[in-house]
């Protein structure tokens, strides 16, 4: 299980991304139309770094693990395998050889 502080930090980043979404979107439109891009890029620098969506990380919904998570399920590989073996995920088939 991931440290709780890391999970809380990720939630805080998610709130910042949602808060500054409209400002970032309008600034991007201005940046594409502006002849002098330095003025508009100053607006991006004024925003918090953690408000950028690229700073977000996908995490497992049960354990909070940051790596080896499947987008379709939102689970890490280990938890996904446990749930498939316990027949908790409908439609998932397990293979054995």
C-alpha cells in the first residue's frame, strides 16, 4: 500500500487541475493566436506547477500503487489478478497453462 501522504498529495493535485482548467484552456487559445508569445507564457508561469494535468499520476483505486496500473480497471496488476481469481470482475477470464 502506498504511503497516505502520497495519495493525499495526488488528490490535492487533482483539485488544482480542476480549479485552473478553464484558465489554462483560455491561455492556450491566446497563446496560439498571439503574435508575441512571451506575454502569454507569463500567465502560465504565474499558475501553480501542480495545476498542470501532466503532473497527475494514475493510481490503483484500492492500494494507491502508482505503477503497473491498468487503465480499464483502475487497479494494479497484483490486485487485478487477485480479483480475477476470486471471480470478482465480470467478463475477465483467467488463463492457466
